[in-house]
C-alpha cells in the first residue's frame, strides 16, 4: 500500500483549513453591517438628513448617485418621510444605489430581507441584486397602513466574494425622490428533508427568510417562479402580488413558529410541484386559520391538487383559531401541482386598509387510505373472510 508523503498531507490539511476558514468568514445570519443605518457617519448625523454623492458617506456602504441618510420625522415639503424602524434609513435618488461586500458560501441559497417605503411616486420600485441574480420589486402596493413593508428575495451564491446591491431604477423629475430602505439582513437557507410520509417539501413553512424578532408586519414574498432559489424553500409565488410570511410572536400560527398568510385574492398564489404516482389516489390536508390580526371575515381559500379545486371557508370552533381541511385527488402524472390563493380581498377591521387574509400551514400530501387505497393482499384477505362467512 502506497504511503502518503508529508507534502501531500500538508497540502490536504491546508485545503481543509482554508475551507473551514471560508465558512467561518461567511456572512452570519442577521443584520448586515450597519444594515439598520444607525451607525453615525463621520461628523455625526445631520439634523435634517444629509444628501451626499460621496461613496463613503454611509458607514460600511458604498454609494453611487444621490443617496440621502434620512431621519425619522424628517419632512419633505408637507410630507413626513417614513423610516421603517429605528431613527435612520437611506433614500435612493434617480438611478442611485448602495452596495456592500459580503462573504458567502459558494453554491448555497441565501435570502435578503429588507424594509422599504416609497416617497414621491406611486410607481416606485427597487432593484436588489447579487450578481448575476437580480430582481426588481414593485413598491406601488402598500400592504400595511404604516406606509412601509418588509420584503425577502433569494439568490444562489455564485462566488464566495459577493456584492449586495440596491438600486433605484426610477427617473423622477425631483432627483431626491425615490424609495427609502432600512433593516437589511441576510440568511443562508437550508432545504428541509422531505418527510417519508409527505410529498410536500417545507409544508410547515418553518424554513424561510430572516425575520426580525421585533418586526410585527411579517415578511412579504414577492413574485418568484424559480423553486430552486426561493425565500420559501420548495414553494413559488406565481402571482403579481406578494404573500406574507408570518411568525408566532406576532400572529396566530396553526403549528410551529411560522405560517403563510394569503393576500390580494387571486393575485397572491403559492404553489409547489410534488412527486406522485400516476393513477394513485391521494389526500392533501392543510390547516386553515385566522392570523389574529383583526382581518375581516369571511376568509376562504381556493385549494388546488392536480385536477381538483375546492373553495374552503374558514369556519372554526369557538375555541380554535384554525381548522383542518382536505382535498382528495387522483394523480395523473409523476409531478402534481398543489396551490392556494385567497378567495376574497380582505383588509383589517382596525384600519380598513392593511391587506390580510387566511392563513395556511401544515400542508401534507399522502396516499389515500380507505377502500381506494387497499392493496392486493388486503383484497385477498377480505375475499377469504367472505368465503368463511358463507361456509358458516
């Protein structure tokens, strides 16, 4: 047996150390450096915000174009600028951008969470990118009466050295107009192991984007048709509007710590392709509930499983905030689509503006039991019982 030379051993040890070091240096889950923009720039915070073209005016961020560090309560004309959290945020002018270098694990899936509000225009949008991935997120729809929302966007790391970039693609007459950004965080996503007795991946929604413990609005998941790079592993958002990822600290969740609230009727659809056996009967079960956010009823979902679709209304018992529903179907192919959307366009009763809707959780697809699921051995046993009964 050939022996390994000391040089080869040393090289292998070096490679092992480098690989471990790369993992250690990779961005930790949570807020990016000065992701809340509360670190004071050189000279301190200005009393009424500071517009700067200097690339280093905001600590730990590189700036391009007109970027303004704004303060909570700051006025622009007759309008008060909305800072999502804390005392400070940044506003991006026409074609302006902010960026930060981060260390990532190559090949892994990450999700960026950030809060944003619009200022002057109804049609403002925000582009978030980590090369070569990029997505422009529409800020036109306000989902909460607070005037800002939290979003998540996912990507796959192509390199260890990456650059997180936020860009305002708009061109307004007033160059200082543009979206306000705050609370930027990152999280490495893990694809949960698919249970042996459930064809649905991440059906309990426990794996998802970063959520700030003190944030009470949940996280919006905008349109995303790529199940491989989803902030909600296994699921896609195949509609024009977002759905809301919620937690048990601020909402009523049927099970575990996370669930999904469906918004905007047919404009907020989630779906997943699950593995099935053609011509075999299945049952899709799920929990349907109320988020406890004063959402006006009635609440209902359209639930799709293969060629079956059912309109299911939320009608819980008096002492429960959720119920269990089922949809039976027979698979027609090796992959079957399951999907959900809210039947109604619901808003909260306390402000009449914030969008809300039914909550879905604990989604399962299993082979049906009962007569349709009996195997050959079961039929033989039943036939033998009948023969014995006749003989008696």
